[in-house]
């Protein structure tokens, strides 16, 4: 009897729902508009209706074990509530878990979306073969999650994995968190666009300047394309990006000596542009990485820095995984 | 029957041995000269003879369960060998664990000294009441260890906790690890002395200059004394130290959201001189610390930054703890 669970990825814009079975097969995926500004009641209505429809199909063959709901922001795990979410401000203080449990009549696990992405990559993605890993999701900012012994490591307040706010520069640009010089100011889509704007303003980036006014969307992917086409200024932007990411990873690797760091999120598709500088910085900065490098007399059993494999679905796999483990017996 | 175990702290200079019982009582402590340059055979002879003498006393009342041996450096946990130790270079490649086990006829656990210090503070020191914590030992460099769920977290190669080599500055002083700008170049005894020398060379630190030629030992403790006596230059040195430590802790706290970070090692006795700047930097730089601060609307359940309580004995407690847990039933 192929039991299954539901993974949900709830963002400010999209609401995505997947049914996943115990073997990690994604049985079905539904994408809805979240329209989060409507407030939690209506969003959760849509979510639960869609889950009911999906379940109706698969309940003939197997048992529905429960759902995992991934939300960007700070989650109060004990209360099953959103403490703070920039993308879902109306959800703060609303009893999210209790409401969804009531409507589904099933167990629900609420967690941060990056934590679920970490667990998803661990289960069915790049981290399949390792025990301890972390993910860094490169998007507007940098999200993060840690999986130790196949379980999400939450820390004291459920806030472990805020890698985007590791300081990497004393006097860097201000960050939304109140600090400045945070890693996500250097290795995110926002950082790429800041560097591009600076290069254009400096009058030394004709190709970037042209792309910015071309009418086509000017974003991190556009800068990546220019970089791969050989534009030196675009390449320099992703070299800086890669160095910053390597600097961040060196600190994390020296601190944690994990089996693997997975690099995910939308901007990870620019891997070819930033990875060489990232690895160079990491090799220079991490004695743990260096000490285990077979090319330098190490054992060869060294931390792997891998590109994520599940793309935007990582969080769905991870969210669906928790009920399977917790309730699957 | 009060069973007991032996904890050993083996450094380049001192060899310290303690008998500890299950309740965490330190029954006896022996300090010998290590004379590590003699090579491992003679050092281990002395160690095992001393352990035999201690055991003879306590064996009447209880069972000797085994020994933990803490060594500064990179330990191969599987092999029970020292991979690399700046203070004990002659130990590299020597079968340390097997030799001690043979001579004692008991189980022996080899580990990094800072890992044992973390476990010791967890068991009987500052971390008694928490589940997940890390220690930063401030000495010549910065050592570190992580304890999760009451067990040492080793990482992939036993090298987790190298907090001293987290990079905190892009263009800082070179570090023995091959990188530059590592945290221990800013918050260690070595860093205090570098800053003191720089201040003296700049001609703007008369009190430090006087102390340096006074005949009394001029070290981090001497700079601390001047700081507490009101010397502005000495105070500035420890303010820089505190800011660097706060910067490092902010990254670790945002990454791990542990229950507690314990600050130990010889230079932690300068706490009063560096702690104010450390906390100021941490509050500015860590959104996790800020988000949980009751003074800023947080829950009040926030990471504790605590001074170590066991001093130089932390490693002895931790080393003795492992046989008690692993073999004590």
C-alpha cells in the first residue's frame, strides 16, 4: 500500500503542493497563486481544497499520512505559527498549523522553507549519500538549512541556518536584518544587481548598460548570460560573488566540517560563472578543506560542495518527507 | 561502587591526569612535565605509570572504566592517532590510542583537547543546563568544540570547531593555517601582543611601552591589567579583541542558533575588558540574537554567551566523561 504525504511550499506569490510517496516519487504537483495579501484564511482555504483534491486521487491506493508546510520566515515550531515573514506579513500570529490540521484532519508540520529544502536535497537530491549537510539557497537573499543525521537541525529557536546573515565584511552595505556586510549582500541576486548598477554607474560596463535598457528583463540571469558570453564586467561581478561565497563557506566548513554543502536557489544556475572563484577562495581560506585535500597530502575524504539537484522542488520533497518519517512507522 | 575514569590533557609542556567519578567529582589531579620532544614512547610511559599509580588508590572502591586523552591538533578518530599537532610533532603517525590501551589494559578515547573542553563545560561547567553548545578557547590561538545533544560533534573528519580559522577579514594578517584574516589573528593572546607591539611602535602607548621593558613578563595578562587600570591604549586593544570576537560569534550564532557559547581559555580571564565590545558587536550583527532579545520584543529564550567555569580543568572533565558514558552502562 503506497502511503503518501503532502509537501507544501507557500511563498508570497506561489502556493505549490505536491504528493510524494515513501520512495520519494513525486506523484503530482499543483501550483496555485498564493495571493497572500488576502490574508491567511483564504490562502489556507485554497491550500486545503487543493490538498483534498489531490488526496482524493491517491487515497484509493494508499494512506495519507500528513502534510509539511514550508514558509519563508521565522517559524515558531512549538506553536506552529509564523513569527515573522517578509513575504507573508499577514500570517504573523495566525495559528497556521492548527488551522490546517483542523481542515485536513491530519498531522501538519510547519517549518522554514530553506530547512525543508535542505531535507529535500538530503533525501532525494545532492545529499542522498551523506549524513550531515547544509544547503545555501541563493535567491533575493541567502537562505539556509542544516540536516544532521537525516534530521533538520533547528537550533534553540528554530533559527539555525541563517547563513545569509553571517557577517563577511566589516564595512559592507546595510542589510535588511539591521546589520551590514552580511553574506547575502555579496552573493545573491540582489548583490549581482547592486554590483551591476555600480559597474554601469562607473561608466565601465557598456554591455551591462546596454542590457539594462534593452527592454528585456535585466536581472541576475541576464548578467550571467553576459558573463558566459565573455563580457569581462559581468564575469567580474560573478567572480566577486564567488569569492564572497567561498569566504562564507570557508568559515562554515572550518566550524562544522560537514560532509556536504549544497548550493541551491535560483542564482545557483549561474554556477559556471561563480564556482571557480568560490573554490579558489575556499581552498585558500579553509584549513579543514585543505587538510583533507588529496592533492595536498590529505585523506581525500573531504567536504563536497555540490550544486543542488532538485531545483525549486527541494522544499516540496523535504516538506513531504517529515510526515513520512514521523508518522510512517 | 563509585566507578571512575581517567582524563588526560597532554600538551607540549604539561601532562595532566585526573581521576573523575560518575558524579563528576574530581578525585585527584596529577601534573607532570610532558617533555614532548622526547618522543611518544617515553611520554606515554610516564602517562601510563602515573595512571597506574592513581588507579591503584581508587580501584579499591570502584571500577576503572577507561581513559580519555585530549591532544591539541588534528586527531584521526578512527585510527586513534595524531594526524598533525604543532605542539606534539613527534606524535604524528604514532599509534597513540593502541599503545595506551595496551599499557593500561583498558579502553582509551583519543580526541582534540578543545572538543574535550567543550564536553567538560557541558557536563560540569557553564553548559550544565543546555543541550547544544560550543566552546571557544582563547589562548595562543582560538580552539573550539561543539557539543550537540550531550555528545561531541566531530564533523566528517573530526575537525569541526575550528572557529579560530573562520575568516573575519579579507586582508588581515597571515595565519599559520595558510590563510589570512582568520579570527584568531584578532582575538587571542597572539593578537593582543600584535596590537600592543603596533601601538608601541606607533609611539602612542607610553604605558604599554613601559610595561614591555619593565622586566616583568609582558603578555596578554599584563595588557589586561593595564586596561583595568584605565590605560586607554590597552583598553582599545581589548575593545578591538571584543569586536572581533563578537563578529565571529554573530556568524556562528546566525548559523547554528545554539543554546550557549562558552568562552574559555587563558585569555578569557580578560572578560571584563573585552566582553562589552563583544556583546555590542553581537547585538548589532546577529539577527538571531536580536530577534530573541526580550528588550527588543523577542521571546527571551536567547543564546547565552557565558564565561567558562572549569578553567584549565574543562578538558580533564571532558576526557574523563567519555569512558563513563561509553562504558559505564
